């Protein structure tokens, strides 16, 4: 990143150098001006990288001198004129740099010609901003406008080298790379259609907005099950759980039939194009194609590098450990020395190679000590060449005792070089007909430079030690250009692992929990590594409730987890565990009703609330697994609806096909659509970054942190689920308003008072209706605010005249579904209060066991089909 102080020094030197060149060479050409001054100013004075600059790009009208891009978006078109062509700028009594394009500068022929030419280029390639320059004078303006004719806009002029140096801060803050990417051009030339947002959030007025939520009364007993069964599995001591809980067969394919490719975890095109293929176990005793090829490779005399690629939480580590410790163990024990190096807590980058080989040496001593690979005789053998050289360098022969002492010192010196020493041992082990199999895992969180270093280490280990090396990493890490350049240096085999089906995953683990509970007490304690006493009957009943609720009565819960986790099974298990622990999960009430009535089912909003809040009493967007789609930025024309409009637009493309695949749409098209209507590029970018972080949208690069190098984007199952159902549901609306920024402070304070009033009422049966009334009133106020905001934006942006997705309303559909749920819940509460006496209601102190129509099975009500929030009955049964 270029420092502004250094940039100013560079600018001064560039102008001095060019002046010297002009004085010696006389008249200069446009090519001279471009190469010796404009190129240098762009890179050395404004911080643009070479990869950001495209020169002589062909267009219908000719060739662009420069197009400045970033992440495949055209940001600036630069038209260069040779130094000898003057730009006549009107003189004023004061320093004036902003002029109307239709004003006095129109009388400067050369300048007007340059402005018109570059504006034409911008129209052709749909680039909003332009620069005309002869090297000394720089004229910056907005070439494309939706609000006014472009000539009625302004331009900003830096008329000379002296003007640029004198006002370098303005020059830098307008068109440097860092400034442009931060929205400087929009800030200078665009118009605020919406007033900047004030950030008044209801929870900011609470005395303790970060109050924790106490876990439920059974969390202590449930904790050993969560830690041992509902977390990552695959360690050497977990053979039984690997056998009974690993999901084999085809991976995650479908949630809803009409959105198949949005929820299919398929191999990305860029991996497939590079020769990659899928790997997945097809039976209980299989480890997939990659494991088969690893087994074949270790019997050969040359090294092989394997890349195991997959999304976050797709099970890469479990796949490897299952092969290492279970399925492939008999074969590996006979033919290989196996090592696993974890970079979850990495050392400094310059220590990476030492870390790898020191880890291997430590495991070699722990697991394979019986082979005596470090006995003295073996050391003499593997250092035979060094010993021979040592003998030859002696000035005179030594007697045996003296020589042995000196040799022992040398051996100690040689073996202290861990990298070389470990390499020699592993190379020598080939005589035992054993191959080194090394897995390097969890490199994804490291910097690109660090990852490149690890890949080089892996390549050297495969080549120099004739070993089999496996590197497990995320898809987006492979996509990174710097890493891919590293990959091209060595032949490697690529395999993609897709996420398993959540229903199978959780069903297998619940079934295993039952098996554990049926063991004798002492064996339960050994299996769960816990010394606490378990109420086996209560826990077994609780498992009955969960299994019945998810797989029989209320499939919306499984849909919720599977859609929102989007193939990240680690995240799915974390959601499930959060529900087991949560203070909103009233296990005592569940068990009471279950034992009284013989059944109980978990309502959707009961489950959803536990995930939305996590360990917090009040919702906070930055701390929750569930994103607040009504949040908005303070960027130009920031809106509560940018996120939902984006999801709606992408959803419209879910059946379309692009070069990247089904559902993907060009990011440029998305930006152009929003900019044309809302003039909110920075606001849209922030929304996209939030959505890729939570995986509501997916980039072609599979990155979850950055839009760099991405060209296409599509909605995921999570994004679809949010838009089609979650944002319309009562439990979601009832929580996210707490951390929504409101324009008016009084609205935020009124909503805060509803929170306080609700908290004051004890959670008792006689307060049920009053507590429910408060919750409905605060959601009513929230929706009324959203309706008013959407109506205001419809008028401000003239959306009623826009055809297509961006001209459609969003809040009415949300209100309609919420009103359906509210009416349903009120009716159910009234029915229960009328039909039960006080003793029956001692545990019914909330609406958590009541369900909105979308959560019931079809047998519960004859008019469910008309009440469902989803679009058709086919979605309901999925």
C-alpha cells in the first residue's frame, strides 16, 4: 500500500524527470507522455497496481488509452493527450478547481474534445467516471449519470504540475486507488437521494445490552454429548463413532426441487477445468477415489502431491482422519509412516518448514519408535556420506576412542538440523518398503504468502523424499492467483469433497447418542470421557422429542439448519448444539409435557430463537449467526432494503445459465443494475461483503472474505431461505429490530421501552397474553417503520416507473406473512387457555410450544396451504 507522503515525493520526481526529458528531446509523442508521466503517476503517485491498469483496450470506436479496473469492475477511463497539447483552463481570482462541464471550459477546444472523446468511451463500456489528461493537467468528471444530463454535471480540474503538488491531498483523496475504492468519486460527483442514516438502535439505550443468556438446566449433562458426538470426529480413539456416524454416499444435493443447483455442493468449474474430480465414500468401508489413489501412489518410487479441496465445514479433516485412523489404517500400518501436521495455531512464516519437520520427527518418535530408526547404527548408515567426508578432512588418523568421540559430536551437530535430519530418516525408511504419507491441514486462515510457502514445502517434501503429501484447503484458497502460480510449479492431483446431507448427519449422531445411553453407567463415562451422572431416562426422552420434531413433525427445523449452513456441517452441528444448550430451550417444560401427553414437538420459532440469540439475552447482528437483513450502511443512499433487493435480484436468476454455471450472474451486471437505479455502489458492495461472509450469496471464487478476482455471484440456499421465509417470520422480526439502526431516535427509544416492559413481566402463565401483546406491538411498530421507509424510497427513486425486480415492493409480503402468523398464534393461545386448567398450564409460560401455520403438519389444519409463506405445496413437503 502506497503511503501518501511517499506518493508526493514520487510525483515531484516524475514531473522533474519528464521536464528533463522534454527539454532534451523537444517535442514529445503521446506514447512518451503516457509511458514517462501518466503510467508513473497512476502507479507511483496514486497507488494503482499494474494489474489494475488495462491499456489500448479495443472498443467499437477505437482503443481506450487506459481503463482502471478492480475486481473486474471498470472504475475509470483515462484519455491521454500528448504533452504538447495544452488544456486551456479559465483563470479565476481564487483557486477554483470545480467547473461546470457546460460552462466556461466548453470554450477550450482541445479540452472539450478530450472530454467528449473519453465520455463516448465511458458510454460504450459502461464506466461511470473519466479522466482527460496531458500529463500535467488532469480533468476528472462523471461521464454517466442517471439523475441529470452528464454535461450539467461538474468536473474537477488540476491544471498543472504545480497545482497537483500544491494541492496533492485533494488529488490523492480523489483518484488514488485507496480513495476510489472507498467511494471518493461517488462522494464528489454523486447526489444523496436519501439522507444519511442516523444510527439509533434500541439496544443502545439498554443498561446492559450485552447481558448473557443463562444456559438451560440440562446443559451440564448435555455437554459431554456435544463435545464427543456433535463436534468434529476422526481422532484415533473415535473408531466407533467414525464407524457409526460418518455420512457416506452422495453428498448434499437438494433441499427444494425447484432450486436444486442453489443447494447442490458441486465441484466448482475452476477446479474441474484444472483436472480436479469428486471424491466421496460410497459405502461404510470406502474412503473415496482420492484415498484409493493415495494408496496406489505410496507403493511407487516417486512422490505425489494431492490437494483435497472443499468448502468451509465440508469435512476435509474428517475425511483424512477417517482414512488415516480407520478405513485405510491396516494398509497404511503395513506400507507407510503417516504424519499429520496441523496449522491451526501456526508459527511465524519463517519457521514454517522447521515446524513441519519438527512435527513429523516428534510423531515419528511417538508412533514408530519400535523401528529403531534413530539408533546409532542407523544414524551411521544415513550419514555415511558425511562420515566419509569427515574422515577425509582429518589431518591425521585417530585412534578409535578419539574418533568415536569426535564422530559423536558431529552426529549431534548433524541431527540438530531438524529439517535435513528428518528428511534423511524418511528417505532411508524406503529400505523398509514404507513410504512417508504427510498431511498438512488447516492452512486456509493463513495469508496468501504463508500458504504459498506451505505449498512449496509440500512440493519439496513430495519430490525430495519421494513421499505422498496431502494438502487440505478451501476452494477459494486454491483459486487465489498467487497460490495457483505455486501449484503450476509441480504436478499435483486435485480432488473436491462435497458436504454431506445434514439429515443423515444428525440422524446418525442422534442414533449413536441413544446407543451410548443404553450402555452401563461406567461405559458411558468412558465413552463420553466424563465423570458426571446422567439421567438416562430424561435424556432419552429429550432425544425422542428432538428426533420426532426434526424428522417427523416439523421439517422446517431441518430446512432451517441445512439452508443456513449451506453445506458447512461444522456450522450445522454448532447450530444444533446451540439449541441443546440454549437458555431459551426449556427442557423441563418439554419433558413435563412429553411425560404428561406422550409427545411434544419443538416449534420452529422455539428453535430459531435459540440460534438467533446464541448466548446473548438481546440480539446483536455482529455476534449472531443470523444476519440482520434490515441493517444498512452510512454510505451514499444506504437503505434498509439493499440486502433484500440484492437477494431478490439474484433469486430471479436462479434458473439462468452463465459461463460459470446455473444461477450465477455477472457481478458487473448486478452493480450496473443498482447504480442505475439507486446510485449506491459502496452501499451495495458492503451488503455483498456481509452476505458472502454469512454465505447467503456465493462468488465464483468461493471466497467468503473478499470480492477480489470475482466475476460472478449467485444466491445460495441460505439467501433463498432468508428471502422466502425467515425475514417474514415472527421470531426473526421479533429479535432483529433490537439491533436495527433507525432514522429517528424516538422510534428507537420507544422500541427499547417495549424490551424493558417485556423483561419486567415474569415468565408466568398469568402474564402470557400480556407478554405476547408486547411482542406483537413492537413488531407492528417495526413493520410500520419499514413500510414508511419503503414508500419514501419508492417516491425518491421513482421506483413505480421501473420494470423488473428492483421496482417491486418487499415489505407488504413480509407484513402479510407476519399477520398470518400473529392471527394463528393468538387463536392457538386462546384455545389453550380455554381448554386447560391452572395445573395443566404450570409449564405453558410462553408461546414456544405454539406454531405458526408454516410449522404444522398438514393434518393439524385444513387451510394450511393458503397460509404457508412458501410459494407452493411442493416446497412444504420437501
